[in-house]
């Protein structure tokens, strides 16, 4: 599933939907915001934040699917 796609109209007036981001990426961005909002999260931990954000995003998607 692609979130936030863009409607593109060509010079002939034909419209199509392109782009967007995956649901997993969107959830990971939200999770990364939460992790980074914690004052205990140091500034030099980008791979930790990314890994944890995707782990939580995957868990959210799995829970919804199997919940």
C-alpha cells in the first residue's frame, strides 16, 4: 500500500497516481519521532533509532494483521 501518492496529469489530460511511501516507512517515521523525543536518546545513535523504529512498525503491522 502506498500512502500519500500524488495525482499526476500529463499534457493530454490523462491522470495517474504515482509515488507515495509505504505504510511500513510511514509507521517507522512516527516511531522514530517518538524515540527521538525521549531525552535519554543520545544524538549519535541513528542506526539504533532506525532499527528500533522499524521493529516497532513491523510489530504494529503484524498485530493489526493477526490481532
